[in-house]
């Protein structure tokens, strides 16, 4: 008798003090016994866990059927706790006569992590898919911008209206090219070194993407301080931050509203100063919405990883946590203000950079680079881009041979009675690479230098072994093309070996 009592006592102690949340359930779903870990499981009401509900009906029926038929079962159900948040609970049970012993695990964070991994993989796949589209789009922009540049130069000075239209095309093309580059880097999450940026410029350039994110039912207002100072940070991560905050605001205003993005030098308003911010040393960025706002309890947890006020499947709870990490790494401070019915404001303070040194002389006042009869071989598969480049270089006094592939470029060079001075090749041109064309021309007695051009992202260039800092980036203007060609011809660089990838 004493041995039986000791054995039962031992089993009870093992059950009660197990780190696994474990319950004993009868056939009607009533919890007869729950250990300490189960009783303290946050956000899960054990008494209701095995009762049928619309949320977990099919999953719970399947789990109980497995127990009854096979004596063992595994499954996963969704529960809504006292805080009304949905949690994912994994169940593993075994039958013991008319009763069932079930282990309960809260896998909400694990599911959120898995969803974040899937999200990252989708973004990466989208980035790779977008890369080829962006390359083609950059070719279209290059042809358009170069053609507009040539048109602007050809127009008589007295034709002010047509010249203004041509300049408008150039400006639009330049903005589109910058937008595409930022979008691609954001999708691919490429790291970039900190640079001097003006928040006003970033916001104005990102406005188009922000409006796409929030949709037509939400008005986007900008309230930007014209005298705003600069700050130093990773530009692409700032773009990503803006889009994340825009997406949060959109979800907070399902029936429409207003998103306001403001900037200011500190102090913004008297009550706006943050305790960690020294007056006058920072610039402020405020993103406000007119949504439902958050309760004080939600506001306290807003920076917790995987915490979200959104419905299941609509957010990972990593947006503001990631934003806070980026802002902190940039030497700044991020805070959130919100109240039920009063919307939400995300306030970011970033260190103000020292004023940039004055640059003597404007770029437009510099003499435009021109050729002196040098022979250039252009390797570009896009017909429109190749025509625009040939026209721009010929107009500036260069002798130009052009071909869609490296092989055809070598044939033209063999037929022409010219000493080739430069190979200008697109990184993605089919066949022989630009470096291989330059090498073969060297073998024939030429001494060409090499200039590569591309519309690919930095990571794609790195994968090909190309130094992205030396590449002429599409979409470029004819002026940028002329400067790059003149620099390549005048820097005394030798053509790389054929083993160098391009």
C-alpha cells in the first residue's frame, strides 16, 4: 500500500512540475486535470480549448477523431484568448482508457517566424523576377532619355515650348530610373552604406510608391519643412521604412482616411521633444494616420517582436520592431503616439548632419565632354538603346561601330580600318563579354579601354564579378554618357583580362 501511494505521488509530481503544458481530457472535451505549465500558459483558456467553436471546429473534430480511432493524435487549432488575439496551439495526445492525455504548445511565435521566412523568400523571388523586368525597363528609359537629350540639343534656342517639353521628358525619365533602382533594392533588401540624405527629397521621390501602397481611398498629405537639415543613414532602408509605415497606416484605415508625412528641425512642437533627443541636433519625421488608434495596452507592446494588432495572416508583428532597430542603428529615436479613435503617429528623430561644404561651380557650367575622333565599339542588344548611344557619341565627334553581340562587334572591327580606343559594352549582352571583346582586340594590335554599362541591381552585378562602382548605370542621359566615355578614355586604364566576368 505504501509503495502504491509513493508511486502515485511520484507520477503526480512528474505531471505537475513538467515544463510541458499537459492536460487530462475526457471524451466530452472537459479538462479534468491541468499541470502548472498548462494553467500558466498565457493567452490560452484551457477550459475552453477542447470545446467546439466555429474557429477551430474542423481541426478539433479531426484531432478528437484521431484519438478515438487510433489512440494517438496530433493537430493544431487556433484560439482567441482573453485579449482577443488569435494564437496557434499545437496539440499532441494519447488515449488512456476513456481519458486522453494531451500536450499543449503555443506555437504562435514559431508560426510568425515561419511566415516571416516565407515572406522574405517571396520578396527574394520577386526581386529575382523583377531584375529581368527592370533591366528591360531601364533599356526603355535609356532610349527615351537619350533621345530626349538629343532632341533638346537639336531644338533651336528660340523654341522655348518644345525645349521645355524635352526637358520635362528628361526629368521624368531620371525620376523613373531612380524609382526603379530604389524599388529593386528594396525588394532585394540590398545593404547600402550610409549617405547624406535630405528627408524631404526621399519623401517626395517615394510619394508615388506610398500612394500605390495605401490605395486611392487614402489621401496622402506632405507637410515638409523647407529648411530641413540633412541626416546620414542607409537610403534604401529608409525607403523600406516609409513603405512599411504606409502599409501599417493603410491597414489602420480600411474605410479610407488621411496619411500625413511631416518633417521638421527640432523642436517640432513643445510637447514633441523626446527625452533622449537634444534640442537642435536632430531632424524629425512624423507619419500620422486617422485610423482607429491603439489601446494603452497595445501601445505598451508595440515594439515587441511578433506583436501585432492586425488580424491573423495580415501581419508578422516585425514592422515596428525592425523600424526601431534601423532608427537606433542610425543614431536616432523612434516613438509611437496613439489612442483609441485618435489615430496613430510614428515619430522618428534622426541626428542632423553638419552642413555640407559649398560646391564651387555648377555642373551645368562645366564644358561638355567631346570626342577627338576616337573609335568606339558599342555592344548593346537593344536596338533603340544602341541607336541612341551611337547618335549621342557620333554627335560629340567619336567614330562609332555598334553591334548587338560581341562576336558581331569583332567582325565589324575587323572590316573597319580603325584603331579601336574604347569598348562600351552592356553587362547583359549575349555572347562574348565586353572584357573578352577588349582582349581579342588587344590580340589584334588595338589598345582599347573598357567601359561597362548596365541596368542590373548591385547584387546581380556582384554575382557576375563586376564592380558596380565602375559601371555606367542605366538609364543615363547623353551628358552622363559623354562624361563616362571621356573619363574612360582619359584615365589611362588598361583593358581587363578575359577572365574578368562582365
